[in-house]
């Protein structure tokens, strides 16, 4: 018999899939020029840049700990260092 934790894991998986597919597509169609999506499971951040056709092109994935290159109109490279939650 599955416990409460297994239900929350499925919900997290479903939410992550929605964030990576449906929401990203909607943001591109809505005119958001750059979408940043951290992925805690993959320990990486994905950057999506909108094309003139109002869709996002290929994503740029950067592992946590490396500089993340965010394209124009923002044009910056913030760090993605993972902090130790213990201190």
C-alpha cells in the first residue's frame, strides 16, 4: 500500500512536467523573452530564449555551480553555486 509520500512524489513529478512543457510554451507564446527554469532533480538550470515566431528555441542547460548565461535582453551570467543547507 502506498503511503502519503508516494502521492506527493507523483504530484511533484506532474508539476515538474507541467513546468517544463506547458508553462514554458505558454510563456513563449505570451511574449516572455527568456524563461529560466531550475531543475532540482537534474541539479541544473535551463534557459529558454524566445524566437521571433514567439516560441522558445533549444534550451541551454547549465549544471548548478557553473555560471548561467542568460541572453539579451537581460545579458547576464549569474552564479549557480549550491549552498549547503546546514550552514
